[in-house]
């Protein structure tokens, strides 16, 4: 394991932390809001005679946005390691905002036919390209500006910013669905959260321009191809980072993107109800993740991560069964609150745990590739896989199989990392 090199003299760590986190939150809001409106977009952009087929197409388009994530990690990760974290983050933010705004402009299927879903897919691919380049640069920026002994806490705010972005997206979708009629929501209301990019992009660019590259990075930036360095000397680190990310991504997209969709389409709860309960859970996750990151600075990275992973495996099936047998708002809120705490205990220490696998010269590209390949394989298609399992088996509890399988793989990666960690996090 490579220790994090911090530089915090002129970097003003707290200002850097605030700037990076707010910028990341706004950026990930753009990517996440589609997931919360998938059921509406299904009717407008992916109409089909079978409602299940329509929904599958819509969540499939959500997953398509993850196919270009590894490409974005490669392109922008190399840029961040060679030319600077700041430049890469500015470019990814601008691309994300433009693609999100474009989704709000696309005419419905009824107006332009097959061009509508094709344009949605294209916009999602561009969003994925930007998102893929964001995680490595933002995490590297946070870890390299962190004061000594606070790397876990600082890096945890990258995970917290994703929870904050999902929270903003859920609140935006919930507010619109509560304020307008179902007919208005299908007609124009769903577009409003996407048009918010017109405000978000200038604000985010302003914030990120005020953050300088870490001094440690300036001294140790990559002198040759980061990709070649990763291939020659850090392949095992990429594999371990891939495995650790599995629970991070599955927890995020299953509990906080798919579950609200499940509650609305299977349990028949109002969309506004599912989105508001989801918002409460995300707010809880936003608060717990930095606490877990702080604990990892004191106790080691893997204590809370392993405990949370085991708890998710043990509790997901009975928890989902409880929700199925009690299809009302209070049960949904309880299920998501427990999910939020367990996910945060794992996700909080995860960014630092993965970043510490790589030296500064390849940190952005190494973490970006490990994280985004894992997200593409396991996270982005989690809503599609869960929906497909129910459609194929007829068993409303079948999505829990996927969560348990994913957690098992991630636990294996954690245990392998423990065995190869010469310093020992225990």
C-alpha cells in the first residue's frame, strides 16, 4: 500500500474540501437525476405496449450511461495525472452539465419517434464520459490536500458528495412530482430538474476554478504514461480497488435509485412519497459517511467496511421481505434509513482505502479505472438487473440475490487486500 502524501500549507484544506465537495455534489446531481425520473421518462421517451418493457428500456438507458465511464476514467484520469487535477475537473463538469441540459431539451417519442430514445442514450453516454473522469481527480484532490492523519475524513466527503447529489436529485424530482399533476409531470414537469443545469454549471465552474492543484502533485506528477505505469506495476492494486468498489456502487444504486423505483412500480406507493423517504435516507447517509471516514483514521480503513458488508448480506433479505409485507411509507422509511447507515459505514472509508493503493503519479487514473470499471459492471445496471430478476422469476424478493452476491465478491476483495497489506489496518 502506498501512503497518501499530503500537502496542506498554502492549500487551505478546509477551503479545498468545501470547493471540491460542492462541485462534486453539483456534478453528480446532473448524473443522478435521471434515475429518479426513470419511470416518467419511460412513458415519454420509451413507450411500449407492455409497461414492464417500457420501464426496462428506461432503466437500461440509465445503465448505458455507465458504459463510457471507463473511457472517461482513462481520458480524464490520464489528463489529471499529467496536466493537473484542476483542469480535468473543470472539463468533466462542463461536459456533464451540457449533456444533462440536453436531456431536458429532447422532444418526446410522440413528436420525433425513434430519434427521441436515441438522443437520450447519446446524452447518457456523454454524462457517463464526464462522470468517469470526475471520481479519480476529485478524490486525488481531497487526499493530497488532507492534513496528516485526516485522509479518511477528507476523502469520505467524496462519497458524501455523491449522497448529497442523490439527495438533491431526489428532492428535485419529489418536489416537481408533488407540485404538478401527473399529466403535467409527463408533459413538461420532468424536464425542470434537467434544466437546473443552466444554473448549476456556472456555479460549479466558479467553485472549481478557485481550487489549486496540490503541491505534492506538482512535485510528483506523472513523467510518463500513467496507463503504462499502472499496467507494469499496479495491476493488482487496480484489481483490489475494483473489488472494494463493488459494495460502494451496488449500495448506492440499489438502495437509493432502484428501491424508490421498486416502491413506486411494485408496491404502488406515490412517487412523491418514495422520493421524499429516499431524501431522508440520503440525508442520513450524508451525515454518517464523514463519521465513518473519521473513524477509519483512528481504527483502520477496514473495520467499519467489513462490518457493514456482513450486515448488508445478513439483513437485506429480511429487510426487503418486511418492506414487501408492509407496503407503506413508514416501512419504506425504516428500510432506507437502515440501508443508509450500513452503506455509509462502508462508503465513508472506501475512497481513502482505494486511493491509498496508488502513488500520486497514477492516483487519479488508477482509482478512476478501478472505480469506474466496477461501477460499469455492477452498479450502473443494478436497477436493470433487479427489474429483470422480478420480471423473469416473478419473485419480488429476487433483487436481494444480486445484492448478496455483490457483497460477497467485495468482501473477498477486502480480505485479499488485508492479506497483502504489509502495514496491516487491524
